[in-house]
């Protein structure tokens, strides 16, 4: 039987338990709350934009919210502009994005984020 086989096995010895001392935790600076790092939930990406004027403002606001909540991930206006153009994949919006990307200066044809907002 299984029980008889188990009884014939040599006794199992557990390795000694070693407890490492925890590293010293630096004191929080005055006025700074100490506590665990908080990880933000995954952000929802904006929906693809097709150029429909009734949803344009919502699309742009969705992009701006994502960019704002992404911290330093978008460190230049050119990166922001290219990222927004990536979500213009259908209808008139895809024609617009293609026109911008085929321009000799590409995304650089906009001087800054305000310029694409104005053109949008």
C-alpha cells in the first residue's frame, strides 16, 4: 500500500530557517507621506478616430488625458503628435494622418502641440 511505502522512506529533514535582517528603511523627508509605492491602474487607450467631427473633441480629450496620466512617457510634442496620428486609422482621419506623415517635414511640420490642436 502507499502508506507502507511512505513509512519506508527516510525521514525528511528541513533545511535550517535563515532569517535575513531587513535593510534599514530611510525616514521620510519632512512633509512627505511615507508608504508603499502606488501603481496606477492600466490606462485605457483612446478609440481609433475616423474623422467624425461629432466625436473629434472627445477623441482629442481622450488622447490628452492619456498623455497627461502617462507622466514622462511623452517627453516631446513631436512624440505626442505622432502618437495621436497613430490612432487616426479610418475615414477622413486616416487621410489627414497620411497627409501629415507624407509631408517632407512629417510630424515636424507642426511647431508644437498647440499647432496640431489648432489644425485639428
